């Protein structure tokens, strides 16, 4: 019997294991739990997850606008467009190698993304989304209605 569970943003195959019969994988970061649960304040000691000249701004940006990964991803996308539309003939050999390493990194990142974009992961993401939408029904009925209507509208569109 196969069971799948979401670990971070990855779906993990968790076949049934009897006690002491198989590997156990669990990632525990006790600081993360304590810091987030205490609103970044512990007694007289101020603990911050981010280092910035104004951590409140930084925290709001990464929590409400775009995570570091999303920011780096968008910067990478812009750089790739600029590289694709640039004349490489004027570059020195070491500069061409620098761009080559960057493009190789982009390719490797895409391979990792493809590896994790499987139907199994997508179904897990859908289950998570549906659970969050169900929670909205009591927490924010208006937002729940908007979400449900948006999904109905998208599913009602004819395939092109």
C-alpha cells in the first residue's frame, strides 16, 4: 500500500514501514518553530530570521510579496532574456564562459523543476489548495465564494 505526503513543497512516497524496519526521514528545525511562534521576540532578546537594515520591511516582502526563490527566479528570467538578445561577439572569452556557466545553471534548475512537476505532486498541491479553500468557507466566506467562482469559471472554459 502506497501513501504519499507533502514534505515541504515535495511529495514523498511513504510506503508502510513496520517499527525498526526501514529508513526514517524527518527534517526538524526547532529554531524555526520557536522563532515563528514567538513573533520574533523572546523575552528581552530580539531574534530575527532575516538580516536587513530594516528587518520588518524585509520580512513583509518575503512573506507577502515574493520569497527569495521567487525573486531570484524572476531576476534569472530577466537576465536570460537580456542574454538571448545580446551580441556575444563583443565579449571576451572569460565573459562568454561566465554566461555559459549561468546558462548551464539555468538548465540544471529547469531539470530539477521538471523532476518535481509530476502528476503525483500536482494532485498533492490540488489537495492542499482544496483544503485551504474549504477553510476559507468559515474564515472568510466572501473570499471562499470568489475562489469557488474563479475555479468554476476556469473549469467552464472550453479547451482551445
